[in-house]
C-alpha cells in the first residue's frame, strides 16, 4: 500500500465523518475535513496534503471543479471527485481540471481504496515528471550560461585583437609623424592614417553598442523593392569581379513599417556575406530577391531567433541567395553569435547585426543552406499594417 495524507472537502457533515472513518480504517492519514471552499484553500495550503477527495457540488463559495482547478494551478495538487451524479455534461466539465479519478456515491470500501492508490501513483509520477522537467530546465540554463560565457570570451578576444591591431597602426603612424616634423606634408599624411585607424576603432565600438543595446529604429512606411533597386549599383561595384550580382525584384512593394537605415544596412551586410561565400577560383552568383511570403512558408524554414514565431499571415521577404559552398548544421547553429566566423579572426559581426536589426523591426532571419548547394538568407519583416488591411 502507498501511504498518503488526505484531505476531505464535503459539505454533508455526516458523509464527511463516515468517509474519514473509512479512510483511517484503511490506514490513511486524514489531514482535515471541511465543507467550505475558502477554508479548504487555506488549510490545504498550510498542511502537507498528498491528495484531496472533493465533492463536485459544494454549498456556497466556489464549486468543487473551480476549487480543483485552483489546487492544481497553485499547489500542483490533484483531486478525486466525489459525486452522486454521473451525467456526461458534469463529467465533461470536471475533466477539464484533470482529476485523478471519480467516485460515484455510494461507493464501497474496496473501490475507494483502489481509486486512492491509483491516484497516489499518478501523484508520484507527476512529482517525478516535474522534478525531471526542472532538472532539464536547470541543465538548459547552465548550457545557455556556458554558451554566453563562450560567446563573451570570443567577443572580448576579437575586440582585443582588432583594437591591438588598430592601436599598433595609430601608435606607429604617430611615431613616424613625430620623426618627420621637418616635413609637414609627410607628417600630415601619417597623422591622417592614424586618424583613419582610430575611426575604425570608433566604428567597431558603435557596432558592438548596436548589438548590445538594439536601439528602436525610426519607423516609417518603406518600399523594400525600391531600396534594393537604389542600392544595386553600389552592391555590384562592391562585389569582387568573380561574383555576378543579379536581382528578382517586383516593380513596387512590398511595403513594411521599418527603419530605412536598418534595412539598407542589412541588405549590404547580407550581400557582403554572400559574396564572401563564393569561391574565388570558380566564381559564382549572388541573387537578391523580394517577395511576399506566408506563415505556412515560414514554418518550413529555420528561423532566428530560435524561438521566434510568425504572428502575421504575410511577411515581406528580402532574400539573398549565393552559389557558394553552403554550411554545416554546426556552423548554422552558431552563425549569429557575435564574432563567430569561419573566416578571419576579428570578423563575424555582420550577420549578428542583421539579426539585431530584424529583431528591432519585429521580424526574423530565415536560413536555408546545405553543404555543396549554397545558402539563402531571408530577412523577414512585417507588412505595414495599413497595407495589410
């Protein structure tokens, strides 16, 4: 027999006393009895109760079903319902609070004992399931913390690497300028190089701040297709000669409620990332496309942030596809971490800032990739509300 400490909620005093005697005869510990829901709430919360036997129909206050729902939500405590009725509508309402069982009055001692034992087994199973769930959550939190430490360490190492290189240039150029004070033109040129290096350090600081703070952009109604067309000449000029940049852009739209600067910056970063994926010897293509996509399409893609879900029926998709080497699942899982990169040390903030921009505008980034077939990055942005209506 599984021991248990029970509490009885029954507004018929004689029935409660008779039930208490039966339970004690069977070897159970009865923590108390009451016929009032407010008393039951207080006493059950104060006493170490394993299981509650409760009449569905209580006189005054909350019903047995309402009280059972409160016990499950606030105390994670299950009940066995006691009832003189077994009609389907009543049982359907009672089932919504997931009771451990039902006993229809009058009940025999054998059925009472068996129902309580089954309920206590369910209670133990729930406790164990909650314990395992808490352990899993604790492990996930520790893993996330470890990943954050790793990410911060990599960020610190990359920033230190960048700043050391920049400071080396600044100090070197200033020392050389000091050695050529007799040649003002040469000294000014050397100081100009030192200033340019210092400005690169300031740019790095702004990028890190943008990632950490994720400022809210100045939002306006913005034509994504128009932005891509406006930037196309610059994007092609910035691409290496072995990369062909083409577009699949509609005549107009879609219109989004977003920050223009963030979108233009994201386009430039996505295209730069795509061109870096192209092999220098064989060359390849980068295709920039714009279209509307549905929630059903988005569900089939892997999106970042990981827990982002599409709230609207339709989104604007700004896609950049490359014919590069593609990525493994391991690389994809860490792709948006700050300063994580399979390229040179000190790289890796570009995609991180793209994701930060997407989050700031209420969107996400979807990635479709496989080794040997290239990658497609989609910046997903909510359609402007006025346009959607």
